[in-house]
C-alpha cells in the first residue's frame, strides 16, 4: 500500500555537508521547507517537504519520510523504514530491521511502515511492524506487533490501551 506521497516537489537535493560542517548529509533528497538541525548523520534517504529532523539523529540509506513529519532529536531510523505524512517521532525513538543481529545479509532484514498521522512517544523501540494511520505509541513502548489504525498502545511489549478519540476503531 503506497503511503509515500508528497504534496510538494522535492526541490533541494543533496545539500552538501561542506555547507555546514556540523551536519553530515550525503546523497539525500530533501523537500522544500524541511528543517534539518545540526549534528545529524543522514545518508541516501528521502525526506518530504515541511518536515523536521532534530539533532543527533541518524537516518539510514533507503529510508523514506513524508511531508510535515517531525523526527525529534536522538532518534535512529534504519534502512527499510517508511514513515508517512504528518507523523511525530519522539525523542530517542529506535527502529529495528535486523531482528537477530548481527545479520549481514540484508535480505534477512525486515521493514517497518508508519502510516500517516502516527505519533510515537519518546524512547520507544519499534521492531519490524506496520503502524496504522493515526495510531499513538506510548513513551518507552517496545512495539513487537502491528498496531491497528487509531489504536493507542504502550508498554513492553506494547499492548492495546484504547482507540484514539475520533478514530474509526471507537
Ligand atoms: C500512551 C499515552 C498516549 C497514554 O495516554 P492516556 O490514554 O492518557 O493514558 P493514561 O494516562 O490514562 O493511562 C492509562 C494506563 O496506561 C498506562 N500507561 C500510560 N502511558 C504509558 C506508557 N507510556 N507506558 C506504559 N504504560 C503507560 C498508565 O499507567 C495507565 O495504566 P493503569 O490503567 O494500569 O493505571 C501516554 O501516556 C504517552 O506515553 N504519551 C507519549 C508522550 C511522549 O512521549 N511525548 C513525546 C514528546 S514530549
């Protein structure tokens, strides 16, 4: 299911790290209006328009992030992760693609899809899952299973608390 559609064209491609020695940005496609803070390491990924990446984030090759999505500081977003539009990724959120590390064979890694409007609390760990539209992930959650649209989950392992107000699950 395609979740990655951008409202605006990506105008800025691969700003050179040399333009700001406090950033490592290599071969990225970054949309208009997206703010990247200092002390980031982001490479060969795609970020839409009017989004934000906070300091001390690493975003790996192949990651795709939509429009108006905020990635707060200290988060790690690995290869095979796709994040939609209007999402919030809290501080220190860790994504996982290699479930049995170290597994050098990339074909054994698994991906994660974060659909539009999802909010992920600080310090959550996201194993390879699909997180449905407008879901909320509690702070410190360890998400081991797919999360339905509009669900609020928390804990380790994350379990269902309720449906978000106004979501179709209610
Ligand atoms: C998950 C969350 C949205 C739930 O909010 P809520 O629906 O108002 O939940 P409540 O506070 O009513 O708590 C409901 C139950 O879930 C538990 N709970 C709430 N958040 C939890 C969390 N992050 N981890 C584990 N349990 C949690 C509560 O202890 C309570 O348990 P109880 O019924 O046994 O007493 C919220 O607690 C949260 O973690 N938000 C993320 C905040 C964040 O990281 N922001 C980042 C920017 S600062």
